[in-house]
């Protein structure tokens, strides 16, 4: 059936009006309703313990921030500092506007959320110029998942501080870092004057001076590096105190990157006192110290003189209640071992000291050795009468005895004192050459003997030896008394 002419004209006019109206609505949507687009989170990080800073991009006049499904805040800016507790949380941001702006569902408003977040929020919106009844939400941001726990570095500190001096006479400070810190601030204190120098792991120059091995960190106090930060270089043989403050950059929950402008600091470590010394002055470590023969102690030690070519002084130390009261030089050597000879029985405290020119290094730890010599023990005498006026003495001689000195005393057998020493007078003395093993000495009495009472005889015997310097040493004395009849 043919359409009447007037109807065709009306249809054309109607289509034109509808097309023009739709174009106008689209233009209005583009110009007036950008606010309803989803906010884009650009930053989220821990600013301090229990505080999370978040920042986003968007065009809404008002934003509502939800944490774990509960509204936490309304803001008219695009950032917020949130209180946060330990644990896993979901953060979502909604753009919000007043429907009087001309926004409606025909222009793409997310009406689905109007009832859930746009009504009955008990907001103080009057100050914002907004009517709670007219709030309309836009599209929410993507969920931001946060597994929050306060940065442990805040309550931590560097531990186990120690220091050494390297071959270039520079201090190397070491300490434990359980937090993988991004910065280390070193305090260098001399007297009451403290200076501070910062090492940043993200800087190539700084990182070259930092060595990490598991949780242990070593930092070289480099001359040029300290000078650039107007910090004095620690001098040798001067006392200093060191401490460490660690810093860690905040991590962005959005992209995982470090934020260098937000830094969490540890507590200051305890101070560590250290006197830098040239490496050759470090104390030798004694690895062996023992009596190796009669009158002999052998010592061995480890020490690196870093090419200086120092000597080693072997010192005998005397102490009273643990305090050194004197020392005697026993010898010097360029080697790492030394044998002390000609020692009598006793306890010896030995130290090894590196020496270069007129300077001494650090003393080793004490080596305490007890010397017990066989030759020092008194001879164990046995005797028998081998003739009318003859006595044969017998004993065993250890090695290292050169001679035995024998003294014979006679006494008045009628004396009331009888075997008391004061009752004797010297009769005869002699030396006999010693040889290791069994020894004998035959004594002949050449005077008359009282047939009834006999004569009282006492022998005293001790060994003799000489040191390398010619000094005479004696063993303990043995005595034997008898009646010769």
C-alpha cells in the first residue's frame, strides 16, 4: 500500500529531530559527565606505622573511599591518608556527583550502585554543597589489594657492630641488617664531635662501597667519599665511636616500585668504639704452644704483615690479678715459630708481638704453659752397704743432666738429735758425670767406726745442667740418711 505523501514528509522530519536530539545528548554527556568514569589509582604506600597514603586520578567533585566493603571517608580531593590495621584489605574508590548536574542513566551513569552507596550514608554533605538525596555514584576504581604489616625497620636497629682496618688503612665497618635497608647513615664520632655520612644502595658510587653477605653488611669508609660529604677520615691509632641508622624506602602497592621520597628509619644502633690500626699491627693468633722437651716450649702463630716484613717479639708476661705487671723479652724472629729453651719448672705466660722499626703492634692472646721437667725432679736414691766401710748409692738419671753433685755429711751418733740436720757436719763433696739411665756412686769411709754405735752418714744429691748462656740450673735435692757400722 502506498504511503501518503504527507506521511512520508512527517517521517523524514521526525527522523531528523530524533537524530539531532541524540547528537545533543551525546555532546552533553561528553562535556558534563566525565566525573562518572572510574578513578585510576596511581599511588598507595605506607607513610608511617598504621597509615596508608593513597592517590588517584579522576574528575568527580566528590569521592567515597571504601575499605573491605565499608565506607571510610568522603573527600573532595584526589588523595587521602587512611588508618589501616595489620592484615589483608581491599580498597575501592567511587566517584560521586549530584544528579542536578544533569547526569542521569541515559548518559551512562552507573545507576546500579545508586542504592548501595548513593543513599543513606549519613554524610555531612551540606558543607560540600551536595544534597544526600541527589547523590549518584559513577564507576568504581579497580580493587587495590593490600597485605599490610608495619615496616619492621621502624622498631629495629643494626646489631653486631665491628670494624677492621684494610691494607689502605681505611676503616671497614660491619653490622647486621635484617631489613635489607636502602640507606645507611654512619655516625663517626671523635670525642664529642659527631659527623654523619649516608650511603644509598641505589647510587652506583655508594653501592660500590657496600658489601652484603646474607644479613651482614660491610661498608668501606672511603677517603674521597667521606670528603665529598664533608666528613673527616678516621686516623690511625685514634679512638672513634661508630653507630648506624638504617633507612628503607616505602613500596608502592600499585606498581611495587620504591618511593625514595618516603623513608622509614630504624632506631640508632648502640655505639661501637674502635681504634683504627695499620694491618701489620693486628695481634698474631697463637696456634700451638706446649712444652716439647725438658726445659723447652715451642710456639707457632699466624699473622699477616701485608708485606711490611715485621719481626715478632716473644714476650714472657707477669700478671697480678689479671693485670700485667712486667714483661721480659725472650727473643725475636722473622718466622712464625719459636722455641724457648732452658726453662725451669713453673707456669709461663707468653705473648707474641709484631714489631716494625721502633713500633709495636698488638699483643697476641696469652698462651699459658705449665713446664714440668724430668731433670728437675729430685733423684730417687737407693743404697746398700757393699763393704766394711763402703756404701753404694743408686738412682736413675733423666736426659739433660750433665753432672750430679754429691755431698756427704757425718754426725755424732751419740747425739740426742741423732737424725736432725743440725747434728751433721760436712765430710766430703764431689761431682760425677751423668749419663741417661742407671747411675751408681760408691762411697768409702776412711775413718774409724765405733763398733757399737757406728757412724751416722747423710747423702745429699742433685743434678746440674747449664743453659745456652752458661747459667747453671739445679734439680731438686734428694737426701738419704743411714748408720754405717
